[in-house]
């Protein structure tokens, strides 16, 4: 089943606090694609948690579901959800 979803190839950036109080950045190369689990998605891109919550999706207990399976389980079009998740970064 092909949905023609856009794959976001931009890496996510996570800011970590160094023990001396300095900020340093670590890049996590995670592609936003339907096969990611909700848990992987939120770990790499915490800003997407609010989008998932709007659709009633739980990244904790339901975190083992892929984005694609979660969309289907919640009656959401995959392309719509993917678009919202990409937009959460902006």
C-alpha cells in the first residue's frame, strides 16, 4: 500500500546540557517516515508529542505502534498526520 508520504531527510537536533553548564548540540539522524514507532518519533522529535496528543495517540503505552499503524487505528489519513508531524518542527 503506497501513500506517497513525504520523507523528511532533515536531521533532528537535540540540545544537551554539559556538566559545566555549557550547551552542546548532538544531531540525531532520524528520518520522519511511516515506519517509525511513536516512541522513536517522540524521542528524536519531542515537538511532535503535541500533534500525536491532538489525535489521541499515546507515545508511551501505544509507543510500539508505527506512525502508519497508529494513523490507521485512530482513523486518520496517513498523509494528513505526516504533514502535521513535519509541520511540528517549524
